[in-house]
C-alpha cells in the first residue's frame, strides 16, 4: 500500500510539469484569441465609424442637393411669374423682390444659413482663430487699455455729446416738443445717482455705455427705415407663427370661445405652443448658443460680468423665471450686485411665451420685440447705477457653461415644454383673478369713503394713476392723453401688464389716444414689474439658490423699481424717435378688428 501510495505520489509529481506546460499553452492561446478578438472588434468599430461618417456626409450632400433643387425650381417659377403675370390686372403675390415674403424671404433665409455655414465650417476654423489670436485679440487689448485713460475717455464723452446734440437738432427740427421725452431719462438717471447704494462705486463707463446702447438700438429699430422694416417684418412673422396656436385651441375648446376672443381660451393657449417650441430649441442647443453670443456681446460693450450679461440676453427670449435657470449652478456664487442685475433684467422685459397675448390686445409686435431688445443693455446700465458692484465676481467666461437640456429626445423635450407651460398659464389666471378682485375691492372702499364726503367719482385707481401723470408727460405723451396713459401705467404697476394691455386695446379701438401715445404706452408697460411677478421671481431664484435667500429678498424691491425705470426710459426714447404718421398706419389694422369679450375689462368698466 505504501509503495502504491508512493508510486501514486511520484506519478502525480511527475505529471505536474506537463500539466503546467499545458496550462501555459492554454493561456497563450487565450491571449492570442483575445488579442485577435480585440483587433476584430476594433476593425468592426472602425468600419461602423466610417459607415456612419459616410452616411452622415451622404445625408448632408443629399440635403444640400434637395435645397439647391428646390431653390432652382423656385427661381424658375419666380422668373416665369415675373414674365407672364406681373403685368396683368391681378398680379401674383410673387411679383417683385419682397424680402419679408415670397421669393425674397427665401433668398434671405438661404443666404443667412449658408453664410453662417461658410463662416463656422470654413472661415472660423481655418482663418478666424488665427486672425483672432494674432491680430484681433492683441489690438482689442491695446484699445481697451488706451480707451480707459482719463484723457481718451473725456474726449470720447465730448464727441458723444456733440453727436447727440447734432442728432437731436435735426430729429426735432419740425417738432421741438419731442425734446420733452428726454426729461424722464435725465430725471431717472439723477434719481439713480441720489438713491444709489454706493455712489462712489458707480462705474460710469458701464452706465453710459448701456444707456447709449439702448438709445442706438432705438434709432436702429424705430428711426432707421431699414431697421424699422426689419423689426416690423420680424414682428409680423412672430405674430403669424404664434397664430398657429389657434388651430390647437379650436380643436380643444371649439370655435365659439375662440371667435368670441375669451381671454382664457383664445389668448393664453399660445403659451403652450411657444413653450413647446422653446423647449425644442433648448434641446438642440440653439437657445444656449444664441444667448451665449448675445451675452458675450453685451459683456464686451458694457464691461459687465458674464452671468448677468448672459441672463440679460436670455430675457429677450425667455421669461424672468426661465432665464436664471441657464446659470443655475453659478447662482450661489454671484455677488449681490449680480443678483440685482439678473432680477432687474427679468422685471424690465417680457417673455416670448406671452407675446401673442399682448398682440391680441392691439400691441405692435415690432414695438414689443424692440422694447425687449432695448431693455437688455438698459437693464444692466441702470442696475449698475442703482446698485454698483462692490465685490469681486467669482465667475468668468472661461469657467461658465450653460446647462444642457435634460430631456432624452426631441419628443420628450417638446412634451415637457408644453407641460411646463401649465403652471405659467395657471399662475397668470390665478394672479389676474386675485389682483383684479383686490383692486376692485380697494376701488369700492376708497369710493365709499370719498362718497361720504361728497366726492363720488374718486377711487383707488384714480388716486394712484394721478401719481404717474408727471412721469408720462416727461416721457413725451401728449398732454391730453396723459390721464389715460397714467391710468394704464398704474394698472400695470398694481395688477400686471396683461390687464394693462387689455385696457390699452380698448382705448385703441375707441380712438381716444394718439398713435404716438399708444406706442409710448406699449413700451412703458412692456415689462414684468408688478406685485405678483415680484413674488414669483423671489420664489424662483430663492429655490435655485436657497443660501442666498436673504440677499435675494433684500435686493428684490430695488430690482423691481429698476425694471420699471428701464421700461420708462425705453418709452421715452421711443417718444423721441417715433413719428405720428407711421404710427397711425401701424394701428389701422387693429382699429378694424372685431370685438373681443373679456371679463377683465367688464369689471373695470363697472367701476
């Protein structure tokens, strides 16, 4: 037995080296197999990558060929119409180059798209970056240093004053009364200096640059014929685009309530459609790219920080609650002045989601868009006047990145966009009902108190509106219209801009206001500065930066006032630049519009 065990052990020991060799061979074989598998997978992935790249290129080429073919046929059709139908008694709409419609608009859109592709795909990568690094950036740095000297700054200010004086001389040559519109900006700037949180810290370069930029934008959009036509065209296209929401409203609510123009069913549903569209643009990254470019431009011109510049630019398109979400990760790092600027920008503008509601009341789309564009630099300027920067900003363009969409697909983004509009619509309805009822209550109480002393026609709105008469007069409103315009501005300040635009629409249809006064009023109430919006913005920003709640609440009221001031300054510049004849033609369409039924205006008429 011992021998057998020994033999067995010996046999085991003898066989062990051979088994180790076999195992080693197996490891080598497995290593070779895994290496060949990896190579095979790598070749497969490379092939797939090449296929995807080729298919992507093929798709791009196919799209460009389809566009080229369509444009060629559209050109052929346009030439055919020009040759055969444009001399007849009933000419075709395609006759002549109209850059706001027809063939001209197609040419403009394609030129804009392909010039953009040419710049971003070819010029910028191959030439632009080198040019910027070697020439533009060094020259810009030198100019910035040179222009900051006291002598150059003084010369530039003198030149600016001379140019402004020359412009005002020729602009008001036929009507010197228009110079009255400069009173409001001057008084509001003086008030800003007096009530500034720190007069010694005011950066006058930022303040003056912002106000000048606001005025120049007004000239380009309102006084320059080409700029005016561009914004009128843009406004018409926006109005047309938003009007497609009527189809969805009619499908859900029926034709009766839409044709009668009932506010909650005919006007507010457009917010769902616009929010749906904005969410898609945000998913594609279009909104982030646009906002960053505009924010960078404002930062370069005014010298403001990147976060406040980006938010101010975003407020041109988005609402006061949505814009801060773009920089949500950085809100906790912002200084008090930056938070004040962000809130001021929100109060000074209106969002695109509610644009159609104002249009249905009779407001000009071109004026609403122009007001939001002018408010972007104006809000930054006046916010830095009333609350200058005294701290060091912790954010810069190098370390900021806008939040990407969290949606999983374009359908998810579209659906979430529509759903996100539900609280907006509900909030609008709730606030209008509550504040209109509260103002009606105050009117009743004040009217009763005045009735007891023999003053039957006085109520709360009457008293509050009288406070705004001097202000609207300094904005350039005709003296005979001051009482009505002051009442509308007071309505916006104590209720909201929805009710104010509704009342403005009724006055437009009644024909009691001059066209120029209507336009000035449109600018003056084009902002979210109202009591309900104050609470909404405080709650929204505090939820995103809870550790800064004390700072947010402490600067909110000042930002509310600054937002209103920016609207008044834009209205003053509009009063200086607008022409009565052009404004009369602008409102002729609305004067012939059918009646709209609205419970809000009925309440005010009953007072």
